[in-house]
C-alpha cells in the first residue's frame, strides 16, 4: 500500500495515545488527531471544532495563558510548561515552525502527572 505524505502523517498522529490539536497563529484549530477528537467530541461534548477558535473551548484564564505563551513562541521560544490540568495532566505548548524558523502554529501536549 502506497501512502502520500499527508496520509502517512495522519496515521502517525492518530497512533499517538495522547491528544494533538494543531492551532495556527490566529488561534484557529486546523487539525485534531483521533484521541483529540474523542476527548473533545465524545468526552467534553463539543462538535466541529476544526476551523474554529481554540478559545471556544478554553476559559478566560486559559485564553490569557495561551496568548502569552504564543507571544513567547513567536520570539523563538521552545516548549512551554503551562501547568497541571483539572484531569491531573501536565500541559505544554509546543511551537511548529516552517523551514525558515517562523512560527506557523502550535499544539498543546498533555501527559499524565505522576508527581504527587
């Protein structure tokens, strides 16, 4: 079976056991992997988030933290730790850059917080 690059990347991202939501620099959701779709659509009850603002599913406090984090990423910052979620997950925001190093978007990464 031959895959094009887009299909291959989607299969890889869908195989990850954690949520991946890619958001552009205007804070518009452009991609969600399978785990993210399950979490936001089935668990949290949202629908059709692709093409909508990420702020539609974040509190005002989270919105302010995301905006500040993205400003740091624009200045060539690396991964930023955002804190621990109500689901006891450590939250990070990761930059996505083009070949020139310019920020084209970001994604949030979550991992189980095993520290007590």
